């Protein structure tokens, strides 16, 4: 099944995230705390916590640090209370943006997010203003050159909803969020290790931005992602070099 090429944008996004490694632990710790508080500290019974712990291990977080934050969330240790808040808005050229935050001060967070949008050419919208343009999915992306037939066979057998091949040969596997772990385990058992595996908000349609507009959009994204309370940013903008 043909689809728009996403490989360059995914590589670009991963590169940007790698540059911001210093903030990764902070964001993962918040995710662990919220996941454990909502679903308990038992990994076998809490899929969201399992995913957060997997991220922590991939980021080389010590096991003691992981355990300490699970204990905080479940009441064994005193910790900060975080709440999840989602903001929606528009960037350059009307591109849609979703910003997921975890905060202990909602007033501070909304002020910072609104300021970033308005200062760098965007507009903060209302709840639901852009979310309809995205779908909550499990996403696995394989580099160009991977075996499309093998990936499709394994993924669909494991419960994936779709396999999309980009114009550049990159292969994208999509699943329901609830099937993410099952599909991931099946792919890895078959020796198929994706470049990217995450539960995300995937844009149904994209807005191509290049030149000055692309640079302005990237600046807006960078500023928002650098805010302390921001956990994740999703956009339907595809920024061309």
C-alpha cells in the first residue's frame, strides 16, 4: 500500500530528540510516575508503565531510579503530583499541533505554551480544534530496504491494522494502541527491529512546509518542545529541507 514518504522527517525528528537527551530522563520519569499512579506499580498489570520502563531502559536509566519513581507514584515514597494536560493549536501555514504536558502547575504551563505559540507565529486553539486530524496508534517504522513481505506477514498476523510503504521505501506498521506490545513482540521475535516504535498521534493528512515557512515552523516546534512541562509534540507539518 503506497503512502507519502516519511523517512526524512522521522530521521530529522530523531536527530532533534537526540540533541535534547538531557531532558529525556525528566520526561520519562514523569511518564513513569503518572503511569504507576494511574495503573499501579505492577508491570505485568500495567501496559503503560511497561512502555515507560522500556523507554527508561533504552535511555540507560538505572534500575534504582526507575524503582524509586514507581514507589513515589504508588505511595511508598512522597512525590510531586503531576496531571496530564493536552493543548491544541496551529503553526505556520495552518499546520496542526498537539502538545501533551505533565504539570504540577496548570496555570504556569498554559501561560508558557500560549506564549510560545503567539511569539513564534502560531495560535493556541481550543480543545478538539485539531485533534480530529490525528489518530491514536501504535507506530513502527522500518528503514528503506527492509523486507516488506516479511514485515507485512508478521505484523498483520500479530494484529496490526495496516502496513504502509513510503515513496522512498520506508515501511510503516500501524496498530491499535492496545495491540502495540503484541505487535512489537511479534516483530522482534521474527528478527524485525524497527528504527522507531511508539504509541503516538499520527496525522491523517500532512502539510508540506519548505524554505522560510519550514524554518519558522521548526523554530516553533523547538521552542515548545524545550518547555519543561512538555512531554510530547505532534504535528501534521512535514518540513522539507
